[in-house]
C-alpha cells in the first residue's frame, strides 16, 4: 500500500511555490532515499510513495502531487510506463519524470511517445540533478509549457521512424537485381520510361514490367515514393 501525508486540497500551491513530489519505486531503499531527498528540500513537499504501477495511479489521484518520480520497471516490465499512460488521461497536468536503471533508447522512446513524461533520469543520477529536473518539470507545468518534452518526443519519433524505414529499405535492397538497381538509378535521375528504354536498349514495355516489379517489392504505388524514400534516408549513393 502506498503512503502519503495529509494535505489540505484547498491550499494554493502555486502561490507558495512549494512543489509536491511523489515517488513510485519498487526498491525499498531507493524509494526511501528519493523520499528523504525531497523531504530535505525547503521548496519541496513529499506527497507520498508507491511501490507498484497501480499504487502510483492511486497515489496520484488521492495525493494530487505536482510531479511524480516514476520507476519504469516495478511489478512488471515497463509497469511505470503503463501507469504513466493511464495518468496521462486521468491526470494530464501531472508532470512525470521517469527513473531507469540504464538508458535504453527503445524504452525511452516508448515512455515519451505514450505518456506525458517531462524528463527521464538514470537512478544513479546525483540528487542535485534529480532536483533540477523536478524544478524544470514544475516550471514547465506551471507555465503550461512542455517545450523540452515535446522536442524530445518529436526527435525520438523522427529517429524511430527513420530507423524503421532504413530497416525496411535494407531488407528490400537485398532482393533487388542489378537491372532493378539500374532502374532505380535512372528514377533518381528523373528519367522517363522512354529515356530508360533508350539508355538500356530495351523496349519500353520491358522497363514498365521492371518498374511494376519494383513497386511490388517496395509495396508502393508510384515510383516517386521509391525516390522520396531513398532521398529521405540519404542512401542514393548506393545506386551511383
């Protein structure tokens, strides 16, 4: 069961600038350490602690903290992300700072894109770094801004999409014949079917057949989509 101190919900916390911080961490020693860290800061107030994702959600709803330090893995793998995802709907104004043992791009990407996370920190971070993160998250929350997290989400999303597209492209590349590679080279040069047929000394119908095969391999409807993907990934040099 989570624990939290009694507070009067009618108190205007914004005017006093006291930051109420809750902790969700399944390791007893770390949970106590983070809680004591908050209690020892004059501008912060400990809002309670939880040891599981379900308890974290219950704590956030009852204790009404401004910021929650949320362990990513508690009861189960990514339990914290699931809890934060629920809180994104139930308490969208809550600022969540994820705590993780190590920096895993896949996990961080999921954490940022599925939740209202403000930041993430490795658990071994110095107390001063954690405090600064809490203060920054609180300021963003107070002013209705999430510029940092929005930029991070956007960047993680962009990188993930690029990674997926590159993996897809490389899988197709291994299936291409030399003739199909030559067709792609001509597509990148904006050649028309008639020009391709003349340069390759074949009938236009042969070029059209090769293009149709290419489109099927890429799962695309137009040759412009193939050219755009290659340029987006900056891999046109492969066909030079």
